[in-house]
């Protein structure tokens, strides 16, 4: 399941969104740690993650709409 989610994230998110989400959810890093590693501010990490979550949720809704019985 994690491999499928990772593939979906890679194909749909920007590189920066993917990097933030992967580090947070798969590497258990804090937003502050991610910000430091990427050389950006923590609010920017938060913004990238928010946009990524919105996009992934929209994809999920579309998927469910196409696959309802």
C-alpha cells in the first residue's frame, strides 16, 4: 500500500510537495526539520503540505466517483 501511495504522490505532486510529504509521513520528520533540510521556512513547508493534501484528496474523490458501483 505504501508503494502505491508513493507512486501516486510522485506522479501527481510537485517535487517540493512530494519531498515535504515523504519526509513528514514516511521519515517522521517535523516540519521544522524538513524546512531546515530544504532551506526554506517552516510556513512554506506547511503551505506545500496543505496544497499536496488538497490535491491528493481531490484525486481520491475523483477516483471514488469513477469507481462507484
